[in-house]
C-alpha cells in the first residue's frame, strides 16, 4: 500500500516536474531513509543492497508493464 501511495503522489506532480526531477526528489527521500537506519541493525552496505535490488525489481516491473501495454494495443 505504501508503494502505491508514493506512486500516486509522484503522479500528482508529473505535470509540473519532469521525470528527472521526480527521480531526484525520490532519490533524496531514499537517501534520507538510508540515513535513518539503525547501523547496529543494518550496515550501510546492506541498505545499499536493498536499494539496488529494489531498483532492479522496479525496472523489471516497468518493462513488463510497457510490454503488456504494447501487446494489448
């Protein structure tokens, strides 16, 4: 649910901000979240690995969605 809420917020701003600006703001938020991690529970390397894995998953999902739209059209 949180992911979808964040996507909806980004969509509300897509008419005013270009994709690069949406990426920049989102990246800053991710940086903030990494900084807030408890280093006794999660190392910076593990935090970055989580980010990398989720970037890859987001890319896979976006490509699959685009392919599905192309096939349906």
